[in-house]
C-alpha cells in the first residue's frame, strides 16, 4: 500500500503523461462523436431532399400524362406528400420517405437558418408551379403554361439536386475528417497501450491486452465502415450525375415535343385555310354552273323562236307558190282574153271586161307578191337576229365553261395542297409519338435512378449507424482503460 501511495518521480511523470494522453483521446473521441452525429444529420437531409426531388419529378410526370390517364388522384397524393414533407422539415412532424417508410422529425433539430432559407425558396417555387399546373389542368393556354411549368419544375429539380450534391460533398469532407480523427485516435490509443504495457504493473497487462484487442477490432470495424461509406458516397455522386443527365434528356424531349405540336398546329391552320379556299371555289363553280344552265335555257328559247320563224317562212313560201300559180294563170287568161277580144271585134267587149278584171287580178297578185317579199325580208332579219343571239349565247357558254375548268383546276390544286399538309401532319404526329416514347423511357430510367439513390442513402444511413455503434464501443473501451489505469 505504501509503495502504491508514494510513487517515484518517474512513475508520477508516467501517470501524468498517461492522463494527458487519455484526456487527448477523450477529446478526440468527443470530436469524433460530434462529427458522426453531424454526418448522420447530413445523411438525413440528403435523403429528405432527394425524396423531395423524387416527388417533383413524379409530379411533372403525372401532369404530363394527365389528359391520357386522368391521374388526378396521383397528382393530389404527390402534392399532399410534398407539402407535408416541407412542413415537417420546417416545423417538425412526420417525413414520408416512401409508401412504407416515414420518419418523425423533432422540432428545431434540422431548422438551421440555411435550411429554412432554402425551404422558403422551395415553397415559393412550389406555389408558382401549382398555379401554372392549375391553368394546365383547366385547359387554358395549355401549351404556353405547360412549358413554363416544365421550366419551373426543372429549376426546382436542379435546386434540389444541387443541394443534395452539396450536402454529399460536405458529408465526404466530414468523413475524411472523421478518418483523420480515427487515425489520430488509434495512434494515441496505441501509444497509451504501449506506455502502459512498458511501465504499469504486471497485474494489469492481461486486462490491457484485452482492451487493446477490443480497440483494434473496433478501429478495424470503423475503418471498414468508413471505406463502405466512402464507396457509397462515390456511387451517390455517380447516380446524381446520371439523374442530372436524364433530367436534361427529359427537358430536351419535352422541348422537341412542344416544337412538333406547334408545327402540327401550323399545318392544321394551313389545311383549314385550304379547305376554306376549296369551299369558296366550289361555291364559285356552282354559280358558274347556274349561269351555264341559264345560258342553255336562253339557247332553248332562241331555238324555239327560230323554229317559229322557220314555220312562218314555210307558210310564206307556200303562199308565194300560190301567188306564182295565180300569176301564171292570170297571164294565160289575159293572153287569151286579148286574143278573143281581137277576134270578136265589137262583140269582144266582154272579153275586154274580162281582160280588165284579169289586170286587176294581176295587180292584186303583184301586191301580194310585194307583201310576201316584205314578209320574207322581215323574216330574214329576225332569223339573223336570232342567230346572233345564239352565237352570243354559245360564246358566253364557252367562257363559262373555261371559267368552270379553271375553278375546278384550282379546287384540285387546293385538294393536293391539303393532302400534302395532311401527310406532314401524319409525319409530325409520328415524330411526336417517338418523342413521347423517348420521354417515357427517360422517366423510367430516372425513376430507376432515384430508387437506386434511395437504396444507397439507406445503405449510407445503415453504415453511419454501424459507425456510431463502433464509436460507442470505442468510448466504452476507453472508459474501461481509464478505470484500469486509475485503479492500478
């Protein structure tokens, strides 16, 4: 007992050195545990923001298929989860990681000024996105508001991805610091054990050997877990880059689809214009056909009048023949009367009377011949006039026929233009379909990448928990070592 109470100066110096080394080790362990807690918090924040990024991408995808699949329920669920998670991160509450996993967040644990400022920015962007989404769902100015909403979703997704990457880098720096602390702690512990092994009494050697074995094992576990966390961090970085590339591909595909929709709208407008032109030309053609019908009616009436005149002329010809016959007979009678009057002498007076009557008949016949000649002259004038009318009608019909041919040629040209535009619309629709297929594939790959990120985050959290357990084990071993040293 006296030898234990009254130590030599060398032993006192050794014990003092051991105490200093032990305090250094405890300080290092305190820093170590603080860093582990911070890494655990960062990993949780990484998981939370990655989940919000997943919800943003799901929201954009559900809205994209809204008209085809009527996924209003899914859109509502996404909005509810996203806003619930924002409130949980800001005020505390339940944070939903996926359908089967949720975490209770203590109020004030993660609400630093930097995180609160970032959450307020996200809240503002989210409210603006919801406003545009409401316009898109209602169908007003859908194309323009959908493009704006896609840009806002992309910007919000990029913010979340950038924040996740920043926290990952910060977590990697902290892990490097933890590794250095581990190395220093291990060196200090080994130095403590070497000093104790050389200078303390023989009775504590076995206990120290046991403690050293536990520390070495715990240190080895910490190193292995650190390597695992480092590997997971690299995988997370790679997956984040893949997500960024997929997001860019998705935005590019949506932009191309918007361009193709605009081209389709232009082709449809041109086809509508050509259809209006065809309708107008058809109406013009119908009017010309009506004019042709009226012209043919005029021709028929002119033909009927001409036929009447022909009948009159035929009648006149018949009468003229009668007049000619009468004139011939009159000549014969007049000749005979003259002969008889010459023979009869005094008794030929009666024949003279007959000759006088015959002359009267001849005069009547001449007058009738003149009347007939007048009728024939009038008839020829009427016939000439009618022929002129018929010629004019024929010329008018020829002009109408030419106009009809020109209009129907224009109609054929318009129809050909409509067919060309319809082919362009079909081709653009095919390209649009391909763009949709590419977008769907990109969304599937993005969803798969997000799932991989979630799995890697879960592994990271598990590794950090193991790392924390190993640290607690090291703390326990250190306390045992402290008890052994002081009791000895």
